[in-house]
């Protein structure tokens, strides 16, 4: 890959994708929250939906946390904690591999359900089906990188991607150079991953922003109706007609 193409894909393309991701999500969150759904099909193949959805969401959550923490944590932090690069590489392969397999099985079940059941396919939009295929391909690429990583257990390949990701976030103009000589399968994985961020605001993936995380911190009880006294709220007091 030429230096110009590498610079374009891994130098400016990440900023383009992140800009569309942030602005598009904000605009859609503000104006079109009622479009954050797909055609209802929960009554069809419920067991397959339950297994596929649970495996996919658990796997993707572990993958996201692992990628975010692994790529964005400064290398100096791991060195200070005394964590060797080889150990981090092995941990990423094992945990990421297990989460990736779970996620892959889950999305395969969801894709099979949506593509091969005529009733479900009839209620699916092009975007619903396309994003499933893109995520399936991204997971396939991600799992394929494990076989390449097994040949680099010293962790030096992993360090390249850490430097690249942190270079992008810290606006380093030469960030693309970190991955210039990376294996092609890693580059395809990175480009498709950035493209998913680009497509994010235009698909049902935006329902992530509606995840009811705030329920975790709410009280154990909920006041449904407040009590009012006639003295405090005379206008709200009720007087029987016979009185």
C-alpha cells in the first residue's frame, strides 16, 4: 500500500468517520429517536432471537471494552504496572477470541433469522440487513487476525495499533505511519471498523444511545402517586356531593 493511500485511510479517514459519527448521532438523537427501531418480529422465532441477541450483545460488550481499554490505555501504564506486552497479547487473544466467537455465533443466528425467514425478511429494511452483514464480516476479520497474532506473541504488532489509536486521538499528524507495515488483514479490520462508525448514525445501531443505563442507579422503589392533604392542597381535595 502506497504511503499516500495509507495516509488517507489511517490518517484523515478516522477523523472523517468520527466527525460523522458524533454529529450524526447528536442530530438523530435530537430529532429522530422514534426511528431507532426495526420492524417488530419478536413473536417470530423467539428462541433463536433470544439466543442470538444475548450472545451478540454480551460478546460485543466485552469486545468493545477490550478494544477501548487495550488500544487507548497508554503503554506507560502497562509498563508501570509491570504487565509485559506478551501477557497483554495473550490475554487479548484468549478473552477477545472467546467474546468474538460468542458474538459471531449470536450475529450468525440473528442474520439467519432475518434473511431466511420470509415473514421476518418482509419487515426488514435494507439498512437492517446490510448492517448485519457488515458486522458479520467485521467479526470474521477480527477472528481471523488471531491467527496472525499467534505469530507475534511478543506484542510488538499490538503496540503499533495502540500507538496509532492514541496518535489519532491526540491529533498526531504522523499517526498513520504506525500501521504502514501492518498485516493487510489488520488494515481491513481497521478500515471496516472505522466505516461502521461512519454508518452508525444512519442505522439502528444508534439504539445504543438509548440503553437504559440510568436504571442501574435508580432507587429500589418508585413513587407512583403522591399523597396530598386537604390542608396542603385544598384545590385537589375531594368533597362528596352529599356533604
